[in-house]
C-alpha cells in the first residue's frame, strides 16, 4: 500500500511533462500527493474500520458500503487532489451510482486489499467489489483485479516470471513489449487498458524499488498513477528504502500520515 503512495508522490511532479528519461529528481517542491494517495488510503481506512484485525472477517456488502462512504468522505475532505470529472460528479451526487468508468483509478487504489486477505481468490473478489461503485466497466474491474492479484503474488514470494505468467494468462494483458519499445510512441492515458500493462512492465523490468518508479515515470504518461500502480507491486517484492519512505511521508497531510501509521500497525 505504501508503495502506491510513494509512487504517486514521486510521479506527481512529472504527470504532464512526458520527460521520457529516468534521470530526474525523485522529490522536489512540485512533488505532492494526489487523488491516487487519497483513494488508496480510503481503501486502507475502510478495511481497518470493517476488520478490527487482519484475522477478522468482513462481508462483501459491509465492505462495499464502508468503502463508498469512506471514498466520499475523504474526497470531500481533499477536494483539490485531482479527481477526474466523472469521479468528481460521483463524489457530489446525492445518490452515487457507477458510471461505466474504465479509468485507471480502480487499479491505483486497490493495493490495500492485497494485504488484508490471505488467499488470492478473496483478494481478487474484494478488488472487484472495490471497483464496482465507480468502475463497473469490464476493463475497470479487470484493472483492479489484476493489480490486486499481482501485489498479492509479490507479497507471497512469487517470482516475476510467475507474476507475468499469471497476469497474461488470466487477464490477457500483453506484457511482451519492453519499455524501450513502448516509450517512444507512448502517450498519456488514464485508462486501465492504456496504463496498467505499462505499469506491470515497469515493475517486471525494475531492479529495485527506485528503479521501478523511475522506469514508470520515464514512459511520459500518467506518471503519478503509473508510478502508483508499479510501486504498489514493487513494495512487497523489493521493499522501499527508508529514506524514500521518509521523504514521501513528509509530503502528506497530517490526517493521511495518521492513516499510514495506523495501517502499518494493523497490517503487522
């Protein structure tokens, strides 16, 4: 989960710059948390509300209700975090309904679920539930479930080849191209089909956490979300260097810092 937050903050400074290079400062005055962090922490907060400890059980209905309430509550609290037009309308609707989105927000906010349950089937089922309040398009659901599955596999000791094989076999994403092949023609996309496979590739080619984030940003696309998704998978696989964690933590609002601290206690 923290990998998603760190990736979001690092990528935020380069979201519309299309820098196409791995040579850039990880943090600067322009680095900030975005909707990716707010909604990822909404998922974490909702899980902690529904499950006193990781050993507790929660029904699908209870989690769904809690997650909708928490996303809206935190969205209202951080109104300038950079939400898309459809999500903004959903936040302020009197009776919110899913709007057939296939945007990558469903994939960037899902990683806490991969740490909350101890079997892949349950992780992916709750990932689908987390997508449905807003992203009920099949591609939006697919993005959420595939990322949740990859994070779970990474945290349970699977190799990159095993993760690649599972994602391509079950979800059909084409992960055959290298980043060097993707990068020259790649353009900004906030859709799941246009960004989730690229985030997977950044993880698969990365040599450590920082390298994964730099590779995701270097594509020159939706940098905060690409880095958030790639970082969420890289965290359990590589770990996050302490100095990078500290720098990112200092960029958070105090209420978000509190959720991060509570999550680390809850998760462990």
